[in-house]
C-alpha cells in the first residue's frame, strides 16, 4: 500500500464526530522515514509512541490536550493483552 492510500485511510478514520485516537503499530518500522510527511486533516496531529515515552504520551493525550485527534504511530511491537 502506498503512502497516499495510507494517508487517506487514516484521515477517514480521524474524521467525524468526537475525538479520535488512531493507533498505527509498525513493528518493522517500514514507514519510519515517511511518517513525518503524512498530511493529517483538520484537528489532527501525529504523536510518535516509543518504548521510552509511555508516560509522556499519557500526559499529552489525557491531561494536556484532550481535544485534538491523534495518529499514534508506534514502531514497537503491539502490546499483548495476555
């Protein structure tokens, strides 16, 4: 899938009523070089989740900015519920 298709799908997920948080786990870091070039629509921002910024991410999303839509990009393995 090319970056334009991904960008369109992400923007579709972020549109609509209410605040949206879209998680993108890219375990193989396939898009790490392109992620900053994604253009997000409207009231949406990119936030990069790393192994070292879990608490900072929590503060940003739950305390500092509770209005903005976010694409949360993580180039780390998806957490398992088990």
